[in-house]
C-alpha cells in the first residue's frame, strides 16, 4: 500500500514537472521565433526607423509582440489579431441569436465558436500584415521586389500569428495557466532587461538625471505593490448551510464565498489595447505619406498621451470590465446552485432575492475594479508624457506582468494542493474509515 501511494505521488510530481517543462519549451520556441526576420528588409534601416518612432503606438505594439516588431520577425503582429477576433466573436455571441444558441450547446457549440474565432483571426491577421507591409515599404527600407515582399510578408506574419495561437492553446492544454496570457507576459518580460539597460545608458550619458531614474524605479515598484494589494482584495459573502443530522450529531456548516475586486483579471486592458491599437496603427500607416490628410490627423489624435487616446482607452477598459464579468459570472445561476445545495446568505431569502443581492455586490465590485485598472494603466501614460521619458513605459504591461504571474503562482499551488489531497485520500486508514 505504501509503495502504491509513493508511486502515485511520484507520478503526480512527474506530471507537474512535465507540464512545467512543456511550458518552458513553448516559451523558448516563442522567443526563438521572435528573432527570425521576415526576408526583404534592411535590418539597419529598420532599427533606425524604430528608434525614431518607437515611443508611441509602435512601442506598445512592440511590447505586446515581445520585441518582434522592432526586429520585423515572423511574430511581428503577435497574438493581437487573435485577441481582436475573440472580442468580435464574444460581442457577436451576445447579439446574434444563432451564436447565443451555440453558447448553450456545451462543448459542441464551444468548438464551433472557436472555429469562427480562428477564421476571424486569419482575416484580421491578413489585413494587419498587409498594413505592416505597406508601412514598411513606404519607408524605403525594402531591398526586394514589391510584389515578392508583399507576398512573403503577408504569408510570414499570418503564419506566425496562427502558430502563436496554436502554441497558446497547447500551453493551456498541456502546460499550466492560460497560454495566450503567458505568451504576452513572456514578451513583456523579455523587454525588461533592455529597458533597464536603456535607463542606465540614458543616466550614464546625462540624458536623464539620476533623480528621475530612481523615481521611475521607485514608481514602478510602488505600482507593483498596489497591483498585488488590490488583486488580493476580496469581498467575503457569508454562506450558511441548513442543519444536517449525522446519527446523533447535528452539524451546522458556515462558510463564505470570496469575490475578487478585479474579477475580469487582465482581459480588459488587453482587449482595450487591441481595440485602440488596430485602427490607430492602420490609420497612421496608410496616412503616413500625407501629413495633411484626415487619416493622419485622426492617427495623431490616437497617439499615446493624446486626449482622444486616453478617453477611448479608459472607456474601453471600463466597458470590458463589465462585459467580461457578465460573461463569466451569473448571479442567477449561483443563487440556484446555493438553493439546491441547501445554502443561503444570512438575512437574504433564497432564489430571486439572493440573485439580486449577489448581482448588486458584483456591480459594485466591478465599478471599483474598473476604476482601479483604469488608473493603474493610465498613471504611467500621464507620468511619461509629463516627464518626457524617451522610451515606452506602460501601466498595461505592468498590470499584465504582475496579475498573470500571481495567477500562475496560484495555479501551481492549487495543482500541488490537489495532489496532496489525492495522496491523503488514498491512505489505507482513510479508505477504511470512509467505507465505515
């Protein structure tokens, strides 16, 4: 018996180790792909172009692609087309009756919706890669024939996006955590060493004072602390179970339901960034030749630090906080589950009244959570514009990095606790006690 328990625990440990190794291997593949360039571009001229224009929308795009845009690699447009397609499909599933019906069909419906999302990803990736090819060609840094360059660029970038989508799904299935979020986080983390080096270079060359550099570091650490504090915040709703008779013993079980302040996680800022990046990038690229064109003026208004950019960015974050929370949380369903299990919230009648009570709490939490996320994402935008910091600093990237890391740590701990619980329940003395 002891040997069987030991072998079972060892196999569980091996499964966790296998999942972690798969995750590390997948992220290594992602970083290798970020250094494979698309053919036909002068690398030196591209580096100079990015250096002169990498502090705005290009800086944010480069951050989400893990530096792939700066190198114009096969992952240059990253995973953003997939995220944009997911937004469109999720919004459509709340509006179109046919997609609403598919959502209610369980696993079969989910597979069909996933297929639609992939089709949308291909379409958006083609449009975005064509826009990237147009922009790069207009800069005069292409050393290949125009037709060949367009064909090779579109094929490479679309294939790179589809590979990242597949890789993210594999990480979710065979690794640990959400694959798409981990890929974005890995791309952000990959830019930290270069950011530190750039900060040190600017300070050593006198382009930035030591006081400002120290202030940036302290500010980043303070924001990390604030994010960890608010992400750990919970509203605990007390739940009581009806009295249960076990032989001559009457047992009363009291517990609570924890509701996070930020139920939507990092989805709102990622979705908001995707919403604002896609049109602003296309407008700036197609209107770059004529500075007096309407496209160029609108694109300038959507640049980082501009009033229209801040307004749209804040509005979309708040909208997606409410939208995503409504998707993942159903007060009516939770109230019904509590009623079926014989549980109730003290002072609240089971059923409809409990549903309305839970909905009210979730709406209040979502309001404060949306304001918290919006402030965290916009504080660096205001500070970098006011202090004229010569490189991109984003609250969105910091929020994603901290929240995904916390979620990943939680999932590791949950996985280990599940293993310990299974080993505990497989003990011979507990098995014989449960039979009695």
